[in-house]
C-alpha cells in the first residue's frame, strides 16, 4: 500500500485529522472506513486488504488526534455527519463508498439522510440505535445510566456496565436497575476513579449515539445504496439487534458478516476478529452496487 498522507480539516467546532492511502487499482472512488468513537488506528488491518482502493480513515471529533474546539461535552450524530460531509467534499472525488462501524454507522446513517449525493454505497455495521428496539425504553435508560455512572464514578464502573450491555443477549428487562452492578475487576478495569472525564465513548458519545432515531423516510428515498450488516457471532446482542431493527426500518435484508462487532480487527486494541473474511464480505457488498 502506498504511503499514507495525513491531513487536517477545520470544521464547525473541531479540527479533524484524516489519512489518505492512495490505491493501486483502477477504481477512482475512495473508500471511507469510519468508526465512532474509534479512531483511524482501528482500521489499520482492514485498510490493508483494500490496497487497490484509495482508502480514507479519520479520527472523529473528540477522539484520537481530532480535537473539539467549541468546548462542548457531548457529540451529536448530526455533528459527526456534518464533519463527514465536509471531509468528503474536500476529497473532491465524487460520491464515495463508506464502511461504517458501530457509532460510525449511526453517524453515516445521519450523513446519508442529509446528503445522499455524497455516498454511493454505505455498509453500516451494527449501528447501536436503541430506539428501533421493542425494549427501547429500558435500553435507553441503561445507556443513560452508563453515562451518569461515568460522570459520577469514573471509567472503571461505567465501562464495566457498558461491556455488560453490549455482551448480553436478548431484550433488556425493565428491571435491569435491580441487577447487581458488574465489577470492573472482572473485566480487568481500574477500580479506582482517576478523576478524568474525557473518555470519548462514555462521556462524549454514549447518550446521543444510542438515542439516535434514523430518518427512515429519507434513507428509503436516498440514492445511496445502503447495506446494514451484523456479525454472525453477534446474534442476539444489543448491536446486532439494533442493526436488524434499522434494516427492517429501511426495508432491506440484514447482511450477516463474519465474526462479531469487531470482526475487522486484526490485533488492534488486542482484539482479533476475522479480518480477511470480513474484508471479503465487504468487498462483495461493495461490488454488488
């Protein structure tokens, strides 16, 4: 793969850092790989499987190298969508293909709803949009509790609750608050509060991301081809269930991808999915356009 060109972009309330990896193949359409709050480093392995495409990755506002300049404590999907629109426009390469993971998938849905002209094909992998669930009231209350736990008690306690949320299968019961709080030590997390409150997941994106209501009318009318995907091993978990709900709302079948929520990872953050198989599935989705 050609040498990465790192660039910056000033948007409303943020300075974004993004990376462009020129491709060696004939396809002129850039492929954006985006997450949230995961930054560009999480896509290192997946990008290596697309050396024939120009691949663009970025750090969302408030994460990695991209700083918020407006001092706001939380990020909205619409803000991320506006950042992405400005990034695509500055590439000046026409509509792009987008693979979006987790919170990035929520932000990409907001982008396509507002600016379908900028995206040729979107593959949205496990968007955690809780309002599409039958048990959405319990799910949203739990997500809000994770955020408030972070503000009150710090990263360890809140992250333990977050891991418990995304790993549990089936609906979230209305009695979830009566369940014993998971122990941070059980997940190798710190048990002491270090006083910091700048975590991009628990502090900045947790509530707005999970409470985002997709504009299904706009998405169904969009010129963009939309694929909603979930990992085979994710079946029954929170993000797979929300992905199925989003697919149903758009009126498209749910695509089943290899592995799990982080199936494209090849050792980033110490996690290993099935990146070669995942990249093959993604390439097939893009080729179907």
